[in-house]
C-alpha cells in the first residue's frame, strides 16, 4: 500500500454518490469502513440544502471558487438532491473528526469523465452540466465523475476478480430506473467514441412501440426498466400500489403482473441477444435493483435469449456479485483514486510521494466530447 493511500485511510473520508432517476444515494467511507449513508428523492429538493451558493465553505472543507447559486440551479432538482446528500455526509465526516478527501459520483447519461461533465442525461434533465467543477468549488476537494453502469461494472469486476470469476469478456447490465450496459472486452471497459457505448436501454426492439424518454419508440428501457414495469402494470389495470419488486413477486398469481413481466423479459432478451451477437461475451451479468430478483428474472431471460440465438451458443447469464449497491461501491473507488492521486500530487511537490494504489481498476476515462450526442 502506498503512503498516499495509507494516509487517506487513516485520516480522510470519501463520499460516494449514485444518482438515479428515483433516488440519489450517498455513502461516507474511510477505507473499507462505511460511516454513514443518505438517500433522498432525486426530484424532491428545490435548492441547495443550506441555502448557500456553490463556493461557500461547508462542512466538506474550504471552498476554492465563487460560483453563484445559479450555477447549481442549472442542475435543477437532481443536482439539489446531490448537494443535499453530500452536505449531510460531509457534515458527518467532520463530526467524526475526518476531513473530506474526495467525492466520487456516478450518473446515467453520456458522461465525459475527463472533463467532469454530464453531456446529456434525459431522466435528470441535465445537459452539458459541469458537475465536477460545481461540486469541487462547493466542497474544495477532488471530484471524480463516471457513467453509472461503468462505475458499477468497476465494483463488479473487483467482486468477480476476488471470487476467481471470469471478467475478460463480459457485459454488465444494471437495471433500475433506466437500463444501460458496461462492455468489457479483453478485460477493459469500453466507452466508445462519444462516451455512449453500452446504451442498450435505448436500442429499439419494438419498432413503433411505446415512447421512451430518449425520444424514440420501442426501446428496451420502455418495457424492461423498473420504472416502466411499474408504469405499464398500473396502466394495464394492476392493483398492486407498491414498488416494482412487489409486482415481480406477484407474477405467479397476478395475470397483469405476469403479462407485463413477460413483455419486460422479452424486450430485455432482445437487447441481450443483440449485444451477444455483436460482442460474443462469455458472460452477461445482470445487476441493479431488478437484478436482485435472481432466478425469477434470470431463468426466463436465459430461455428467451436462447430462443433468439438458436444458431449459436448463448453467453452465461448470471446475477451480479456486487449487488444493487454496485454503483455506490464503484463511486467510492473513484473517490479513493481521486483522493490518492491528489495526495500524491501534493506530496510530489515536497519529494515524499509514493504511487497511488487502488483495490480495483477505475473505470476507463471517457473520451473528450465530439460529434452529436443524443444518447441519454
């Protein structure tokens, strides 16, 4: 272990944030110890949690900038929810006697990690949002930003490597409010020319089908995401007024749930079959909240994918080892890397630095922006 990482684990706290279309989840960690957690609705906060502008010193540490409240307002309620979570956890870190060392954040959409910008995330109403700069100015610490599926895949790679499981050719699909995929080819995460690789949720599998938030019709996500399973169930007259997992649990006794679930599995199978035909992965790993359904999802999904790939062997389809918290775990790895890198940079100036180390590979850096991006 390097001096930088050892010092970080002894004295510095990191905040991990997973931005979803329904909730924003946060976690405060020192090393491998979780000190605190926070969850707020993504669209339940209308402004900075404490009324201060970005650039105002908070519990997170000294500020370095002078941004106005309007800068944060550009991120709307979703960014206000992020700030509320980080404010709460930064205050908890300070109260426990640990300075905030870094923030790691993962988000859906097209993400330019190098610039720390969310180019577009339609479910969050974010467009060209310089989220890393805004948070860095508010809290005065390094901020790392990544696509949520790739951050989750980083945690999954770490979990599977520790378990001796195959990660060389893998597709990781977390299913929550939205659906995307992380593509691992020859052991490396692939981000694509415009940072949008793996957006299987917005592959059209039902031409002319139901509208999707991305502006297309018939997308995988319009049928198979947790939010849309719940929406379609209620639109079809379903009587369960609860979360998606309650609907999934009722598929054996509720005809409406069974029909909606069958549509979801079929749409997801179509997306998996397309990925399989193009990438030939050894394994498809299903994660996210809906991935916790286990064999209730995986068994019919395997059958449906086999039917679509009858001319060739199907990949193994397995449940995530990292679980529904993979996004947060990946964001924490991002934050630890950012903090260690910052510590190394600082100590390099005094000639006392060691190379940073992390417990898992960080997500591949997204490319610099170019071209036209419509993928949400």
